[in-house]
């Protein structure tokens, strides 16, 4: 999840896997796979950076999780 800010300055945590595309109109409008649209204060570039950082953290964490042993 990434933290963003709605236009009314209320924080929101967004599941970044639901992002379909981001538009700059000049506001940042995030279209979700659900059909919902969110308008946020952050610039599109900041949203993309937060998604990348979140996915990087998830990948790092998954590397540390022990994998189950294979049984034959």
C-alpha cells in the first residue's frame, strides 16, 4: 500500500496493484482497475516513485522469507 493525499488533505492508503493508469489534468487523477478514480495532491511522478519503492520493499522482504523445502 502507498500513502497518498486527497485534494481535501485527507490521507489515503492505496493498493498500488489496482492502479490502471495515471493522468495529469493538471491534477493527478489515478484510474483504478475497479473503475474508480482518485484525485490526489501528489504529482504523478511521486505516485510512480512510491509504487516503485513499495514494490522494491516487498521484493526485498520476499527474498528473506525462507522457502519451504521440496519433498520428493
